[in-house]
């Protein structure tokens, strides 16, 4: 619907400008997302940007020295109601290929510094941009891959009834070492039981998990095995 609005009017017409402003407004404060949650996300993003900018700058310089450019990794992910958006993270892998020209497995491409960023969750810091844009929340189901969308059961697809999060209920209950079916159960439970108090609890538990560096990856995987569907 929003794409069609761009196609119907000229780029510099008043109608286009009005449509563009309306789209931006809807993105900043998505319909169906509690206003209190959105305001909290923005306030924490502003505070976090001020406090964390030296760390963000230091990581950016280190990646540039060790891995070169680009510094950021971006990828299209499904967001609220399954609508696609581009997620931003610090790049943790090298763009290496095998002799046949195929991209090497993740576990072979990840650098030592990249492993540190992932284990400490510092690679997620650029997602503050996604929070400002209204594409993500601090707390919610983690955004998966677009290719997973047709593999979800109707119940599993309900995880998209809220904004995706930097951390979530599944992350504090096992992160990448639990099964896909358990992840989806935790995600849907969060959708049905959201409260401001629950978000505060998840943020607190996430800090503990990060400090302990628990549940980072499954054995033999950079994060977890690929989701192939057929989960309850």
C-alpha cells in the first residue's frame, strides 16, 4: 500500500511529500505497538547512543583495521507483521570463498575479534539505528531470515505480531542452544504476555547472560543450525 502511494504521484509533488511524511510517522510509531513501549525504546536509544558512542567508535576503527571495509553488515529481515527491513550489525566475518567460488561456512569466516563481538553481543549495537527508525524494539523476538517466513506454522508466525527485538524472552532462556521449537514457544509466549515489567526483567537477565557469555552458539555452528521448518 505504501509502495503504491509512491508510484501514483510525482516525486516532488505535494501528494508525494505528504505520503512520505505519513509513512515516516507510521514507521516511527507503528500502529499496534504500545506507545509506552515505543517511547521507552526511543529514550533508551538516545541515552544508549550518548553513553556508548566511544565504544561504537572504537569497535568501528578496530574492524576497519583488522577486517577492512565495510564496517557494518546489513541484511533484509522480516519485522513487524512480516514486513521487511534492513538490519544493521557490526561485521564479524570475512568474505572468503572455497576453491569452487562458494561462500565458506560461517564458522570458518568468523574472525577472532568477530567472535568476541558476538559473545559479548557488541555486534548488535548498530541496531540502535533500527530502534530509532521504529523497525525494532529493545525487547522482542529476534528477527530471523526472510527465507524462514514460509516455513512457519500459523502459531509460529505470531512472533511477528510485535516488533523484533535486540534481545528477547527466548534469548534469556537459552539463546542459541535451545531448539527452534522452544524458541518459537518463548517468542509467542512473549507476544501473549507482554508488559513493561516483563521487558525490564528481560533486559536485566540479558545483561547477566552477556556477562556470563552463555548460549552463544551450538556446537559446530557460528550461532545455531538452520531452520528447516516442520517444527511444532
